[in-house]
């Protein structure tokens, strides 16, 4: 895998996670906050793109599927 693509995806996923975290914290909603923390942390632990992309998509749409 091209390392520049991995860096771009890490930056994008981390930024999305930060936005979810800030939104969830300000609104005091648990699901976006947890998804935000997960999106910020998991790129450090997952290297394979076959796992990386589906998990990122799942965590990104989870706050829209589960409403509190």
C-alpha cells in the first residue's frame, strides 16, 4: 500500500473522529463521543486496509443508525 494514501486516510479518519468527539461532548451524547474516540485511536492499531476501511465506515455511520 502506498504510504501517502495511508497517511491521508489516517488524517481524514482522525479528523472525522475529532469532530464526532467534540459534537458528542458538547451535546452530551454518548454514541458520537465513543465513535469519535474510536475513530481517533484505531488507526494506530490497524494496518490492513481490508479491516481499516470497513471499520472506519461502520464507526462513521453508527451515530446516524443509533439515536439516543
